[in-house]
C-alpha cells in the first residue's frame, strides 16, 4: 500500500505525535533529525523507502503505531540493526520506519545464566558485555547486526557448533503482534507463537525484549583463530578437507572460507578463517591438515577474546559489514553435502568470469561450516528454524563498487547460486532466511514441512498481514 495515496507524510507525523508518549520521536525522513538519529541501513539495494521515522519510547507506543498503521492501512517496518538485506524489502514503499533504538534495556542474572536485552542491542555490545562477566552466547559474525533481527530468523554463527542456532538459546520475548496485543511469549506462554518466533519471528509482530540463556565462557573466553590464503589450484584440496569434516567436525571448530579475486595473483584465491574455541594446541590439530596444503600466507592468532572475533577472523574482512549504504547483491544456498566436483566447477566458473569483468570483481563466495553438534541438541520440532542439517551456509556477497555494477553482479550471483545448488544435496533450492535474496520463496526459507503451522500462526497473530515484507 502506498500511503501517499491515503495520508500525507506530514499528516502521519501529526497523527502519531498526538498519539505517542512525549519521549517518542516522530519526524519526516526528509528532516535532518532523521539522518542524525535513526539507524542507517547496511544495504542500499533492494531496500525499503520511508517517509516518516518513528522512535517509540514505550512498548505502548509501539502498540499505538501498529494500531494506527493497521487502521489506516499505512505500511511500516521495524528496524533493529538495519542489516536486513533481502531485496523483498523493496516492497516497503513510502512507509514508516519504526526504529527500535530506544529499547536498549539490559538485565543480566549471572546465577540464573540469563540475559534480557532490547532490540537496540547489536552483536558487538552483547559480546563485550558477556565477555566482561565470563559468559557467552552464540552470535553472528557482523558486529553491528541487530541481535533481534538475527534471532528472529534463527541465527547462525561460530558458537552455533556448541549451542545451536541463536534462537535455540531464546527463553522468552515480549512482542506486540499484528492484532495489537502485547504478549509475553515463552515455552509456557503462547508456546505456538514462541515456536514460530524462533526462525520466522518477523512475520508476526514487533519484538521489544528478548531473554536468552547464557553459558559460562569456554576456555576463559578465548579462542584460536587461524587465517590462511590458498591459491586457486589448491581449491580441490580445500573442498576435500572441509568435506571430510562434515558430520565429524568438533563442536568448537568452525570453518569460514571466502573465494575472492586477488588482483596481485590475477585470479581467484581462497581466504580461510578457522576458529577453535579452546586451547591453541587442541585447535591446531584440526587446522594442521589445511596448513599442510602450504597456503601462501598463514596468520595464527591466540588468544582471541570472544568479543574480538570479527576484528581478527578472515584478516578482519568482516568489519566491512559495519559499513552503511552498501549497494549489496546477496544470494545464498544451503549445502547439505560437500560435492567436490561441483565446487571445482563453480570455482573454475568464477575464475574464468571474474578476472575479465571489472563490474563483478568484488564478488565473494562465503562459506560458513559449523559443527552440527549444537544444532542437533534441539529436535527439528522445537522451533520454526528448519535448517539443523545444513553442512555449509554458502553465500554470494556482491558488493557493487558503483550502482551501475548491480545488474552484472545480480546476473552473476544468480548463476553462481544455480551452479552451487546443483551440488547442494537438495533437489529444491533451500536458503537460510536471513541470507536470502528475497526471490527464493517461503518453501525455500521456511521449508514445506513448517509452512502449514506458520500459516496457522499468521491467521491468529497477524490476520491483517501487516508483517509481510521481509521474506
Ligand atoms: C554484514 C552482515 C553479516 C551478517 N552475518 C550474519 C551471521 O553471521 N549470522 C546470521 O544468522 N545472520 C547474519 N547476517 C544476516 C542477519 O541475520 C540479517 O541481516 C538480519 O535481518 C539482521 O537483523 P537486523 O536487526 O540488523 O536487521 P533489520 O534490517 O533491522 O531487520 C531485518 C528484518 O527483521 C525485522 N525485525 C528487526 N527487528 C525486529 C523486531 N525487534 N521485531 C520484529 N521484527 C524485527 C525487520 O522489520 C526486518 O524485516 C548478516 C548480515 C550482514 C549485513
């Protein structure tokens, strides 16, 4: 719904100023206050457009925005970290940006091992807060992504090998649903909705508080991270070693690979970032077979504190995720196996195509391979998160240097996804929802087996389908 047809942006501002508490901020997005005070988005492509920015101060204010939007058919989208990059968000046009950065509450119960946070919390504030008290929680790999947005889609990251999806550690949330109700939701209160929130949460309401189980820090909160660079001809050996670990990867061990163009060598290389959450000697045992392939560069980092992973992993490349307004072209495929022949074909395709096409030189194939141990601590039926058996979360990251490069990157990304999917071990395309491009469809994001229950929840908690934009 394009709101301009119904209400002018100014009228929405006036209406909401009247309805919301005085501590709330309601501004036109054309105002200076909007660019100063509101969370900027990571991606500038396939992104939403807003005419009004609202920063509610109270849970009741969020409720009033939802009621107003529902009554007058005005589109809105909640923003926690602003890192959602699905191009499905381009269906949000002329809408209200419901910025949740006032919800910065924090409560820790060290003896009960729980943490309660508001959606203003980003991954890096969480890890530094927990590191300071000798605790840990699985998080993702970008320091500024919102913990709320990641969790609502399931949440995968290095500590997942030990503890499962981030949403597996969720104990309860406070949510204002599409019906305008404020609910505390947990395994005992609205358990049906709690199930759906863990993997498909953004479809039902706005979450204003999240409580997680936390864990005593492993190895005093310190890990081993080894970065290495492999030249193109080594790719087959790297795939073989990684594939050999599927199903037997120690829970503390995570493999991150990035296939990317290296101008000096004039071809594709594989940058690797291996993590072992434990003592150096124990970790080196698992990394040694990779190092025996004679990478052209090796960097051993020990001890790396839990809250400093992203600065070190893959030579600090992940810090790029903290940028704003990146013309980003995402594609992703879940791999259920490591099909070495298919990966060689994919590598060769990239190696033949990228060096001679300047528009796609920044394209990166990102590989995240966690132990399945943590994911299998919870049965498939425990949540909407459908991807406990994934061997590798494979992503195509297209960072356009210029907006004019987007069409070429987009076409290339689609072809990379098609080739990768052939060897994925699944007949149909399956994609972790938070890594999706937006064109995969509900069965690919949520799995056909979970869709009926998710649709039944929709009918109860968001019958007006106010929360329909993000995948
Ligand atoms: C650089 C980078 C690295 C990443 N690394 C990882 C990773 O390691 N692991 C991983 O699992 N994912 C990762 N992601 C993907 C990430 O999970 C998604 O981008 C996620 O949507 C980010 O959440 P956010 O709160 O920052 O996003 P936002 O853009 O604020 O939100 C994304 C969607 O969720 C909805 N939403 C956000 N907050 C709420 C809320 N409180 N209540 C209801 N709905 C809400 C929004 O309305 C929107 O539809 C990464 C993304 C980037 C850009």
